[in-house]
């Protein structure tokens, strides 16, 4: 029973890793998020209240 549980966990992990590898680039492109820094481009994501606090 433990062996079956471990096998199912490995299969589920592999499926999720493949799904994220396939789906993540289009999602990040749509959201304007950089894959290297994990932050959005200021030209794409603009928060008007973020600059008001600096004044």
C-alpha cells in the first residue's frame, strides 16, 4: 500500500511539473511578468498609488 502511494505521488508530481513547464511561459507573457526577476514590467503594470507614497 505504501509503494502504491509513493508511485501515485511520483506520477502526480511529474504531471504537475510538465503542466507548469508547458503553461507557465504563456501565463507570464500575458501578465507581463519577467521569468528572471519575478517582477512585472513598469510599462505593463502601473500602480498609480505606489508613487504617491514616495513624495
